[in-house]
């Protein structure tokens, strides 16, 4: 790393350099068996997860958090669902046919997650980066639980996952979600509506029922995994202010 030349002693340092908050190292652990050979004591960065359904405002909040963190001098990396170079394209193509079995889709997403964990998340944390995850294993588990899959099996599959430093679930009522999705895409997604679950033949009704079940599972898992539920039915500015305040606490090791 190069050395920064200082100006005359009478000149003040730039505000940005004074506002950098060096993250306090905190112990890391896996939920289960983890990934062999990983030295957890060398993971100096922070893993921040933003959870929520499509239309909850995750992307907006992550973009704002990246801008804020990088403006404060923190290097950032972003990860999310279907972003693995190993299987993301194959997964997207497979979903287009709407014929994936529940187990096949679950294992597809688990592979996508494992590849990003090993090749992006862990190396970035080792380098001291702030890793922002646009959803994590909780969405994957909740989706599978709604589809009737065994919770013990899911916990074993995702035993490789690193416990994040903070998880924020943007909670938005299904009635709000359906309006936001129509405004953004002018349609509803087959899988996000849970059409494969068979709750209703009408996609609108199925979406409302499916998202209500998803919210119920998130609230149930909250007591197990301890993530923070944040109201997503406020302005983007209000939500972001709350997230920034809580993440500042994470940076100082609270």
C-alpha cells in the first residue's frame, strides 16, 4: 500500500479520512460443519445481510449502504442469489420451464450459495472487506420450508454457512408487495408467487397466500437466528437511516 503524502501542517485532513471507522474484529463461526481449512480468526471483514421479498426494497437499501460505506473508506463486495459463476446461468434457464422439483431447485440454490461463499465471501472477509449480501440462506430455507421440506435436512445443508455479523429482514405486507411488483414489472413472477406450491390457480391470490407463509416462516426463524426485523413500509431514507445506525454498531463490535 502506498504512502499518502501530507500537505502543509496547517491544512486540515479531508473530512472523509477523519470519518473512517476501523471495524473492530469480532469472532466468526459457522452454523454447522463449515468449510474445511478456513481460519476463522483471519476473517477480518464484516458480513451484512439484507433479507426480504421481491419488492421489499433490498436493492435500493444495499445500493445506498454501499455508497455510504465506500464514502466512509470501506471497501465493499456484493453477493446474492443466482450470482455464482458456477451455476447461475443454468439455474436461471432451469427455472424458466417452471418444472423444477422442490429438491432439485433447493440443491441448485445451495450450490450457488456454496460457490459464492467459498470463492467470494470468505476471500473478501479475509481481505477485510465489507460484504453485503442481497439475501442469504434464510430466504432459501424459508422457501423450502413453505414447500414442505425437512428443516433438519436444510440446517445440515446450510451448515457450511458463515454466521453473519448482522442480518436485517425488510418486512413488507403481502398487499404492499403485490402492488410494488406490479408497478415495477407489470406482472408477477411464477416462483415468487409460489405457483408451484398450488395454493391457488389465480396468480394474484397465490402470491398473497405464499408471501404470507414466507413472512410467517421468517418470523419463526427470527427467534432461532436472531436477525433484526425492519419495517420496510417507510420511506427509503428512513429505512436507510435505521440501517446505517445499526451497522455503525456492528462496526464497533456491538
